[in-house]
C-alpha cells in the first residue's frame, strides 16, 4: 500500500541518506520506478507534475495505477505517491483522491500568501495522514511550464515555512530544473548550511537533481538533504535507448511494431538509472 513520505524522509534525514523522488509520465515509467526501487530494496517517491497527471488521465488514474501496480508487481518497499509543484487547488484535490504526499508550491507568490496557503494545505493534508512539501526561494529553469527565477532562499523565510508544520522543505540553493549550463556556479552550500541550521532537522528537498555531480549530491545530503527529485535524466536515458533501438532497425525485425517491444529498451534504461541514483543517494537497502 502507499505510505506518506513523512516517516521515510525523517528516517533518511536521521540516517544521512536521501530518498529518490522520480517523476513519472505513463505506465512504463511507473513500472520502471517501482521495479528499480524494489530491486534496490529502497523506499521511493513516485511523483507526478500537474501536467504529467493530466496526460495520464487525471489524478485518480495515477492513484489507481500506482496502487494496483504495487499489488500486481508484488512491491514490498515503501512507496509514496507525491504531487510535484502543485498549485493550491491541485494539492487539495490530490489529498482527497488518495495521493499520500503533496507539494504545494507557492514560491511564486508573495511570501505571506505562500505561508498562509501552506498552513491550509498542512491542516487538510495532515487530517488525512498526507505529507506536505513547500518551497521557499526559487528553483531556476523550467519544468512542465513551471518557470523559476533561481533566487536563493532566505534562511529566515525557510524557518517561518518550516514552522507552519510542513513535513519537508524545498529551498532554492542554486539548483536548476533541466540541464545545468556550462557556467553553473554549483550548489550554494553556504545557503544550504544556514537553512539546515535554522530549520532544526526538517528534511530538505533538492529539486533539479539531474546533472548534479555526485560529490555535490553527497555534500548536500550530509547537510540535510533527504529527498532528491529526478526527472530530466530519466527522460534523457529513455529517449536515448528508444532512439538507439529504432535507429538500429530493431523495430523492423519480426513484430517490431509491437508497442511493448518498442518501449522496452527505454523502460529498462529508466530502471537502471533509478537503481543507480538510489545507490548515489545512499538509500539502497534502506527499505
Ligand atoms: O520537481 C522535479 C525535479 O525538481 C526535477 O528536476 O528535471 O532537473 O531532474 P530535473
Ligand atoms: Zn522541481
């Protein structure tokens, strides 16, 4: 069964590792993420952006899909289904429909408004045992139409947000959605350290996990990062493996037009990446 992410991230924070939060888009990715986590014996978060959930047929479809796959695939590791970068209404809807974790992202709003709405989401979510993530500052780049300025989070604002009762906190620390530019300055560990000090043990979330070098990932975990979001890298390996399969003409052999065959190499590439990132994050065998 699906579980809230509160407990798994608390354990991660205390155990100094991070749980991988992988974005899904369809049946194949959802199976790949579950399989990767099961093979790694790791707790995992499957997350949908608002756009991906819409693409998949809506939030209720996502809930049923993940619940039924956990059952039919015999998944025994803890799995949380999480709304990624949700607007207020979407967060409430996911809480109603059976998501076990939601991100309410009010980082584009005036800070006071972000705090007020965060409190409302927390009250509604916690009444149903659902965990809550909120964001302060801004993640750079763009994801699924959500555009961020990349502004570093203010540690005092992080403290105020942590005090609303949210379960984990996303803060802008120089991280960027999508590919990192050549001249990227790296994560701001100074900002991250200040945020960790002032927020007293709340699990921290690192967005834009794709393309961050392993040493920076490890340092971020040592400073309190307990959830790492990965989306773009899954898309890259899926696309590359699918392209290779087709360019090699494999789709033309026998019943190559069978969609189950066409999608298999990309799906396996996502399984492999999920396992490798879980290893990087230190959550292998932490189920
Ligand atoms: O919210 C999702 C993540 O922050 C994904 O970022 O596409 O750079 O891995 P990424
Ligand atoms: Zn993000």
